[in-house]
């Protein structure tokens, strides 16, 4: 995978890929209240880490991966660093919030 390295073997005896920090592939996404913002992943991206600030819970920040935002399929994002594998499928991430917030995405 692009921009990944094999990690040491886990406690379960399996190895896994980890993303390298590449500032050229870090994006700050401003999400205004009651709006949906789309971020399109690079075609080679297989891993993302989404960093969500402490205001995310109050902002009602949600995420949908697909061709359009669908509130029924929205995943609530809580504060912290959230790693996701995105090896195939839609390249579009749709963020929605009920209050202004910012989310950061790092792609491998």
C-alpha cells in the first residue's frame, strides 16, 4: 500500500500496515452548521485517520462514505483519532454537523 509500512507483529501474531505521517496528505475540513461537506480521497488511499476535536459531540458531527450524504446511514464521530480502512469503494466522504466544527483527515 502507498505510504504505509509493515508494523511489528501484534500480540496475536499478525502483522498489519500503519500509515506514515505525510503532511501533504493532511486536510482540515471546516464544516459549517447545518451543511454537508464532501472530501474526495485520493485513488491510492487505503487507510485514513480522522481527527475529531472536543467540540464534535456538541456539533453533532456525522460521516457518510458514499455518493451522497444520507442521514439514515450517518456514523456519529466522537472526539479522538479514528482510523479507518478504505481499500475500495466510494472515494467520497460526506461530513455533516449541526454546529460549526473542523475535522482533520490524514490519508496514507
